[in-house]
C-alpha cells in the first residue's frame, strides 16, 4: 500500500467498546458559551482560510493541531517536540512492532455490528461500503479498517459516555474488516444518532462513524470520521469545521446509494477513502 502521509495520535482500536474522544467532556460541566459565539469563531477561521487559499497559499489537507472553537484540541496533542527513538533511525525496527493480522484473524461477523449479540440492535439498519485508494486511485488491499460509533439513540457503550440516552444491549458499536482486492470494505450496522457534548452550551455532534485504517505499522495509523448527507447539524459542529477547506469537508460525507439498499431490509451508503494526494480524506492528524 501507499503509506499514509503521517502518523496520528492513538485512537481506540475496535477490539473493545470505545467512546468518541469528543464525548469524553460529557462528564464535565457544559461550556457557558452559546452556539452563536462558536459560530462567529468558526466563520472567522474559515474566512481566513479562504483568503489564504485565494492568495495561493497552501491548502492544508488536515486540520491543525489547535482549532479554537473545538475547545479541547489544545489538550489533544503533544506540546513538546517528539522524542527521537532508535526505531526512527532503523525503520525496519518499526515494522517488527507493527500490526500483525491476516484473513484468519478477521471474520465476516466482525464486519456485521448487528449480529454481535443475541438480539438485533434498534435503529435503522444500513450498509456502509467504499474503497480505500491511494493518490493514484490504486486500491489499497488487505487494509485493516476499524469503525466505532454511537448507537441509534446517540449513546456509546462506554463508561465515559454519560449522555442519558438508552444503551442498547444488542449493540456494542465496534467492527472491523480487511479490504478486498479492489480495496473495498463493507460494514452492516445501524445509523448512529446525534449526541450532545460539552464543548459549548447545547452542542450536538452530527451523526457520524469513526474510522481507523492501519498501514503496515502502527505509526501509519489514520483516524477519521464519516458523516451522513443532509445533516442539519453540519454548520454548528466545530469538529467538522476544523477541516477548513469546504471541499475536504464534503469528502467526509457519504452518499446514499440505492444500489446498496436491500429491499425490505436496509439502506446503503457509499464512502471512499483516499489516503493521500489532492483528494485526501481528512484525518485526525497530529492529534
Ligand atoms: Fe463520535
């Protein structure tokens, strides 16, 4: 595969239930600021980014480490220079500590989040599929793709999530699969609900699914989020807004695909992931 362009901060693997990092502040008091204050900050930063693009400046493929309207970004990255370790002088040593998995480690059931318990989860059953490609459009085969998400009520199966929405005993919200020879991944799950978080007063996250992709070493891991088309919460979400290029934000939104819908059974969404190049998918780089 073409290695991802950079490493990212650790995000939870799909082996166990995990909350969205953004959901963690749910245990702290809500921020006092109104949405209008956040909106003004986002607008100012987007205007500055647009001016920079118009002036011919570089268009960052990923958000910066700090995006002020997303209040906790300043707590989510190192503030000291990264330490040089022996592995960096000997790249092969990194590979020795890399992920080891294969077709026998990942089963078909791992990709079906609706069949992990005795009963079926509540919610709108959906198929989510797409291709993982490099900048040249070549498929990235055998890539471990992990997802984690809230349930249909907007609640993570995680002790840090205190949102008073019901847990679903039949839904853990984690899954994984390997891309096939065409670079394709496919998951069966339920559409996640929106949930509140305490970035500011009455802040709600648009419905989304977290994605993690491993390269050939843990240092290549990429983490991002997929959103659903037409969500009215898009303009108010500082996390989505931290991607300041509107075209890059649009690439984070999947497309409804009637060809993926199964009659009398489920709806289908398509979302492709590009690991690098001009059409790169936004990832939580450097966090
Ligand atoms: Fe989340």
